[in-house]
C-alpha cells in the first residue's frame, strides 16, 4: 500500500523450539493477552505490564504491519482482514518462523510451546478454525491440529470470514467454503472478505478499459452493481466508495448513498466515527478529521494523517509526529512518535525512527505511559 504516513508497526521475526516444563513444576497461568517485542533482533512476547512471558528467540512472527495506509490521493486503503486486527494469538495460536530457514513456519500457543510445525513456507492467523498456510508455491488451509483441511492448490488465499475465504487461481479471485469447495468461481480482478454478507470485488468494464467495484453476496451474484472506481469493505453497516469527479462517500448495504461523495479521503467506520480527509489549499495537501454516520464532521479536519478509533482512541499525525486523540478530538497522548498503531487489548504499538534500520518498537497504555520502552 502506498501513501502518506501511517506506520502501524508490530514486530515480526521467528524461533527456536520451546522446552516443556520440567516434570513436577507447577503450571503457570497464561496471560490473556501477549504482545510481540524485539530484543537484539529476536522476537519475544510480553504481557500488559511489560513482563517477558515468552523469551525472545523467534526469527520472524506473522507480520501485521500497515505502512503508508493512506494513499497520497486520499484513496481509502483496501486492506486484508489480518491487518485490520492487531491482536495476537487469534484463536489461541500465533504464526511464527522458528529459524532463518524460510521453510520453518509453524504455530505456538500462549505458553510459547510449538504446537504445529515448523513445516510451512508461510503462515497466517487462524480464523473460524482454519489458517492459511503455504507449501512451496501453493496455498491451502490447516486446522488447529496441523492437519490439512483444504489442499494447497491456490496461488494465494485469505483467512475465512462469514464461512467463506477468498482464493486466487492465476490472476483471478473467487471464494471457497470451509470444506474447500469453490462456491464462487474465480472471475474477479480483485476481491476481499465478506462483511455483513457482502464482499467488495472488482471486475473489468464491458469495454475492458476500466475496472469497476461493486459487492457480491455469498452466491457470487452482484448485490450492488459494479459502478464505483474503488470500494471498501462494510463496517458498522456502511462502506466507503469512490465516485469519480466527486470523491469519497458512504453507502449502505442496499447501495444507497447515505453520506454523499465529497471527501478527498476516507476510511471505514469504527466506534461510530470514520476518518475522512478534505483538500486544503494545495491540491496535494490533505487534512484529516472524523465524520459521524450522518456525514457531519464532528472532529474538524486538522491532522496530517489519521487512523480508526479503537478502545476510544485514534492515532493522528501533527507536525510529522503521531499521537492519540479521544472522541472529542482532544489530544489524549501528545504526538511524539514516528508511527502509532491502533490500540488492542489495552496497549498500542508505537515506534521511533523513520527507517527500517533505525526503527525501535515500544508499547504505551491509554495514558501514554511506556509499558515497553522502544528498542530493536
């Protein structure tokens, strides 16, 4: 994804096998949330108070970073579902790479025990009981025992949502059910996940010169005809769509325009608000604020970048630094970071440094207090 600045960074990099507890040792209670941290280039996991729970020994963990999420022309990003959720150990397991060998992806539990693999060339989070994995140059799905449920026969796959998952064969996209049956044949130029019974997909226009976005139902039939230049996923009953020569607006599940196309940029609704952008002065300069479900700007456009609200806070950029605001628009955490991620399970991942070699990752709580000091 291209564009203006939001580096939502979460650690990544994979591991040595975990040792079982010594016989007779009392089992330790596992925390309800873990967060990846970097220590000397290795990844471990801390709890909400910053105590190390799983020692740093992983070379790579599943990448959930979002870089440059807002495009320069304000087009809303079309983001995969794994990226939207920044919480870890989804359904109790986490994808990790246990060595520098790219063929060593597997899954650990919240005790740090390697419970599946390592034997995959790639792995993603579980959803609805299945996880996408890659073997060689083909992708399929496994269950939580590590057994193959859908044979690797696709060029690319996404996680399951509402019983279906997007799969890619060649350059076309379709959908399979949890049994691996192709219920929507691959015919789309682009396609994303189902939300509220609808999925945003892209097809070529009749003359083949243009691409148009619309929404299909679970049979693959168009519920909202492809008439948009771009279209995002549904969230809280609304979806951002781009209308040429007008801008971004929001439609409901019938395709009715609820918020007229007027914005230079738009993200999805979260906690009742959506980040939207307007052009100020120079056509290339965008200012971001927040609109409610009626389209009213309840937080005036004033930020250089903005992200969605989670846990009552949203990451925003002022004077090239990221901080957090509350739903009144008041600064809750002073902008001081080079990147800020959405809050999840009480903490937000922040980073200092603007290049990969200098990037340091840390975690703050809702008050802005460091739970884990930035390091790499």
